C-alpha cells in the first residue's frame, strides 16, 4: 500500500464523513424543529420514548443529534431523565438504518444521487428544496467515499503485515472493542466507522467476529458527542450522556461474550441470507449484527430504564442548583381552572418560584464574580431560560383562567397578574445583564475594579438580596408589613444609585478613577436600580389586590429620572 492509496483512503473517509454530515444536517433542518416538538410532547413512558427516538433518528440519521436534543430538553427542565432514557435507546436503533442502506451496495449509483441533488440545487425555488438537494448530494457522496475507501484498501489483501495485524485484532475482543471505541470517538460518527468496518470485512481483511467486536466498540464511541454536548450543561444533562454510555457498555459486555462463545455469530448468520463463514453477503451480516445488537439490547434494558436513570444519578449526583426544578411549573393545575380563585392563588405561587429562580440567578452571578468561577457564570443563562419558560407557562395558565371565568373581580385581576409576571421576567433579564457586567465586562476583559467599587457592588448586592427575600415572602399572603419594608428598601437603593452615579461620573470625568472600572460599576448600579423598581411594582400591584392600574407600570418621575441618567452617561463621551 503506497502513499497514493493512503491519500485515497483518507480522502474517501473525508468524503464519507462530509456526505453523512451534510445529509444529517439537512434532514435536521427539514424536520428538526418539528422533531423537538414531538420529543417534548409525546414521551410519557419509556416505550413511547423508544418509538419516538427510533422514528426521529431514522428521519435525521444521527443518534448523536437526537441525544444532543435530549440533553437540551433535559437541561432546561422540559423533560426528565427517565423520559430521556427510552429516547436514547430508540435513537441507537434508528441510527442502524444507515448501515442497512450501505449494505444494499448501491454505491454504483452514487453519482446518480449527486447529479440529482445538484440539479435540484440549481432549480431550487424554496429553502426546503435546497435542503432536499443537499440531502441527495450528501447521500451520494457517502457512497462515493465508501467506493474510494474500498478501492484504496484492496492492496492490503496482499500484505502479510496487514493480514497478521487484522487477525491479531480479530482474535482479541477487548482490543478490537477499544479500537472501535477510540476510532469512533475520533471521527464522531458510528455510521462512518461501521462503514469502514464493512469495507475491510468485505475485502477479506477482517473476519466476521472481529468486525462485530469493532461494531460494539463503535456503539460505545458514538456516545462521545453526547458528552461533548453535556460538558457545559447541568448534571442532569450529563446523566443523559451517562445513560447512553452505560446502555452501550452493558450491551457490549453481553454481546461481546455471546460473540466470543460463537452464539451471536451463529444467530446473525441464521437470520441473514448467505453463509458469512464463506464470506458471503458480509456487509448485510455486519449491518444486521449492528441492528440486532441495539434492538435486543433495548428489549433487555427497557424494563430497567428507571434503574439505569438511578445508576446514572448515583454516578453523577445532583448539585445544589438542581434542587429546584428549572423551568417546570409546580403549581399550575389545569384541572382546577374552573375554580378561578384557587387558580389565581396557584399562579401567584408559581410567581414565587420565578422570584426564587431570580434570587438563585443573582447569587450565582455574584459568586462567579467573587470566585472567578466560569461554571457558575454559565449556569446563569440556564436559570434565565427557566424563568422565561415559567413566564410562558404562567401566561398561558392565566389566559386559560380568563377564558373559563365570568367573575368580574377575576377578569380585572388577570391584566395586573400578567403585568407582574412580565415584571418578574424583566428582573431575570436585568439579573442576566448583571452577570454579563460582572463576569464578562469586568472579569473576562480584565477591567479590574478598585476596592471602593467592589465595596459598592457588595453593598448593593446585599440590599438587593434582602429586597428579593422580602418580595418572595410577601407573595405568600401579601402581608402589609412587608410592603413598607420593600418600598423603603427601594427608596434606599434609588437614593444610593443617584448619589453613587453622580460621584462616579464626576470621578471618571476628572480622571480620578479607572474609566472602565467606573463605567462598569455605573452599569451595575443601573441594573440594580431597575430590579428594585420592578420589585416595587410587584408590591404596588399586590396592595391593589392585583387589579390592573396603569400606574403600576412606570411612574412619570421614574421615567424622567432614567432619561436624565442616560443623558449624563452620554455626556461623558
């Protein structure tokens, strides 16, 4: 095998990977958003999860993409780990369709698909046509790459060194599994690595048993994509990747043993046309070995889906942030919306959950700033998404209550409650902005603050936390003694904000402090003041028993003060 053959082998692999990625990406573009909706809505049992995971992966041709979708849904709290387990199992079955298509040996028509795809690309009249053209091109290039690889490895048939190496690999199950795992981790595509195994086995370089061991390793290796997607996610999301890995590792132990004993090879040879021991129909035998591995593995472990989830939880225990269900409503019960008073109380309870998430968001942003902890900083955006989701859920719930009730007092409350929900969501936005100021504008850009500015941030943070705690407690029974404390604290924060803003602006203009540090501190105290205003709005709405009044939104003097502040900051430049 000379240098040209090696180049052709690597080039064929590159074409194969490009083709399969192009096909998968385009399929996801055509059906991805709809698939996400299906994944979220239809899964309430592990068996349904298997069927949905199988169907979605069969359509988008990427178990990694399906698992990554699962990680995203679990990470935002839209789906539980137990629901995700079945989908992961189904995704493993769905991805075997690629190997089955390869086994049809339609490589001689590969360029026909490319030609059809290019023609469709030139005459495209919509985004959908463009995606379908790329699906055809990707599908064709997949087989072109396989053909090139098959031709490039033919010289290895006459190489004594290559034959001895492959025989050693085939007779050492553990080594074969590790090689399959490592190679798939490297190229991040089990379909591609199984395609290569088919090429090597079809040319007689690898016996059937060795090919199966490599396939088992490929199934473990494909979980690397899920781990990469879960690295910056919550521990709950990491458990999805762990379930994916455990499922394939346990399956490999079982089927690797059965293959070593000769049982599994006999079974695949029995269900597949041709005698694999005589080298007949090798590609189809490997494709069936891959499919049956995942089908039987799913049948074996589906009854133990909950146990798999529990094992993953033991391996990756929950962290403090996960103790609150992020983004999942706890109190919104649609069966009681005809009882409008009770439904309104439930929506207020859910607003408290939103405020608790805001408090957690603020704490994490501050801790990330003080400890220079990047992981805590990244959690803030996840909590913000959960707050946004709760806003949507509460809004939909209140609209449903409004449609069901004829009570005038409830009808007058709904607008004020909707306004309050939006105010809390805005507080979350301001808190996320605080996170950006503290951890991106200051820490990431290395704009160091003077001890005085750090002291200002510490003091305002404590006041804001206290005000949030009061607001959370206030929403329990709308007690009057909390009203005065919250309004008084808002007044203090406003006074501090006005005084500090004037002082810092003067220092920046006169060159008495670091300009970047001063302006970043001003940005911070502006966001704190905005949050305090919104919390006061919440209390004002409560004092009127959540009956809508336009004065809740923004008082004229507050709007005027904000305009003046913006003008002052503009004048600095």
